[in-house]
């Protein structure tokens, strides 16, 4: 049986609203930089608010955390592949390229330390819709002579006006495919589409591939977007937030003022591998994957989230890691501003981790859909590498008894383990325990 210290993280790559790449992202995080604001700032071709949007009753729809200034051409190779990559695929490719470079994957393949059929790729993903602009001409040509739209005309118009390979830009499995192709990996290539737990489920599956002997190294992560035009229209079970003053503080997880979820976009990637492979090729471990667990318990009727499943996942991950609650120095929380789901998490954390401090990345990056768990994992790795607690991003009044859980400035991390939480409104919960690299064996 493999030990809990036999899987290490050797590379990470974030692409977020507050920065891309380890150094830029970490410096922004510990400085308390905020990625949330008006969607007027976006430069991805997505919908922008009207001039008087802040006075409208639906103002919360127009608050988000877009990645501004991202240029896929700086990262995607070969560049011609961009014609079959939507934005979420491009950000995933960029995040994986950063992680692979840090881990030295290409050199390890060239030098013979890694063989491509023992390299796997597993990504968390979601439905990708793309900008409306790509369809607007076909839709415009679907009007009859009287100006009425006719569905029967759309098929012929779409054949004329939409690129034949259009769908390849938005298939959920394509981030993992493009990342695998980029390094010539011919091992397992999997995609997990499970809502908010997609990326942490991808990590759990990736660890399983290593421990079952199917792979020696796995590139995993996630890509997501909750500010696409479709999500702005249909939010599912995510309530619309009220805007705050200042606007940048509108994402308010675990506060009394929280009313809804602010969306964002991101991609993040991790390279994980067997510790002996990493040592043999001279790779530097950043952290150890000490334990992980996924649990399900149905959410109470009329409420989102399940305290029972979150608590069970925490206890199972701690048990697998061999650690007690007092060994955990930080919880990377899935607090998102959804009142009932945040309450379920607080109940579970209070029972299992009664005094551990929290950081809520959604307070600055917004909720980035399927990517959010991968962003959390990157935050956890960087906190361990720098032995630092990032600011909590609590933008309001804490609930009774939780005042000491949050910090508004960086603090020393005095424990050697961090726990990452993700969960869904239906009752799935994942927990991952990471430890400092000196625990690798």
C-alpha cells in the first residue's frame, strides 16, 4: 500500500483575475489585491453593463472578476491551435504550461526520466458556451422577410456563418486534451464535470492514477467561468449578490451581509508525481498530498450544501493523512457568499476544526466555476511554500464566534499542513490535506 507521503506537487500555475504565474498571483494575494469589480472592465468580448447599471435592480449581475489583459497567443503553442481553443481552453493551456515549466516536465522527457505513456492528464471542467458574437450573424440571418426570427432558417445560416470546428472550442474535455497533446502525453486523459468539486475531484483521481501504478506523473487542474453571457442569464442555484460600497468588496463569504455569489473566471494547474520519480530526476517538491476524500450526504430540503458531507470529508482526509485537527494551520475555504452553503461549511468546520483560520479566495477572485478548486490548491501550496497565512478576504461582519478565524493581513503559518475544501449545493464534498515538502518520502 502506498504511503500518504508518496505523492508530491512539483509544479503549479494559476491564471486568475488578480494575477497569472506563481509570483504575480502570490504577491497579489498577500497584498490583499481584489479582482472583483464592474464587468465594464472585461476585455474578452463578453457582455458589459449599461452606463446606469449600478442603479438597476439587477445590478449584482454586473459584478464579477474577469481576467483582464490575458493573451492566449503568449502561451499557446503551436499558435495555430488557438483557432480551436475558446478562452477557457487557452487559460487552461497557459496554467498547465506554467506548471509544467516549473516542474521541468519537458526536460525530464528529453532526458529519459519520464516516458510519455506514463504521463496522465486530468482536468476539472464545465459547460463552455463562448461569446454570443460568434453566433450573432447566423442568428441575424435567421429572420424572414417580415423580420421575424424563424428557427427553421437557423440551420442553413449556421452552416454558412459558423466555423465548422466551432464546437471543438467549447467541449468540456478539451482542456485536458490540449494540455496532454502539448507535452505528448499518451497516458490516461480524463475530464471531470462535477460542479464546484470538479478540480479537487480531478486531483483525487490524479492521485489514484499514481497510487494504482497507472502513471508516474499527472498534470491536473481545472478551468472555469461564471461570467459568460449564459451564466449571467441563468445562475442556477447561485443567488445574485447585492453590490457593496466600495464595489470591490461585493464578494462577502462567511459574513452576515452575504446575499449571493460573485462570478469570476480562472484556470489553475498542478503537476503531481510519485516522490521517488521526482527525487530521481532532481525535481523540487513544493508540497506533499497527504490525504484526500470525497463524501456525499444529501442537502437538507430547501437548503444548499450539506454540513454532514463536508464534515465527513474533512474527517476522512485527516484520517488518511494521519493528522489531528490541531495540525492544520489553514483552511482554504469554499465560502462563496451563498448564505446557506456558507452556513453548512461553518457548521462542519466548527465541529472538525474548531480553531483553524480560514482564507476565502472567492472574496478576491470571484467564484470561477470548475476552476475554483484548482485555485484553492494553488493557494494552499503557496501558503506552505512561503509558510504564510494570506489575508482572509472577509468583507463584512463575521458570525458570532468566528471573529478570530480571519486576518486582514499576512501572518506566519505555524503549522505544516493546510486543508482545502470544496462542496456542492447537492451534498458532494471534497477535502484535500497538503503538507510541507519536507514530509516527502
